[in-house]
């Protein structure tokens, strides 16, 4: 797949995910999607002040982001697309 095709497919997956009810997606999967999305758009930096110290969800979110910092943007896009395709089978 070319870089342009990957970008188009990623954008379509993001738009599909944005239209769906997120509360139906398990929390762990939501956090992975968030982390892959942030890495895919090249925003892996985590500002620790944006996470509440007592908030378990924030701790898991930070952990998910840290885990994906070692993969490429392209890998993050591919993984994001795969999760969305598994959650919401095409056509979309």
C-alpha cells in the first residue's frame, strides 16, 4: 500500500470511528486506539500535567501512549485501521 493509500484509509477509519458510539468499545481498546491515533498524527509527547494523578484511566492512557512511541507512524496507522475494521466491518 502506498503512503497516500495508507493516509486515505487511515482518515476513513478515523471518520468511521468518530461516527460510532464509543461507549460500546471496551475501555482498553479505546485507549489503544487513542494511543495509535496520537502516534499516527505524530503527537507521541505526553504532557504529564494533562493526567490526573489519582485517575486510573489517565494512568492507563499514559501507559498506552508510552507503549506506541517505539513504533513508526505508518505502523500506528495500520494498527488503528485494523482495529476499526475489526470493530466495524466494511463497507464504510
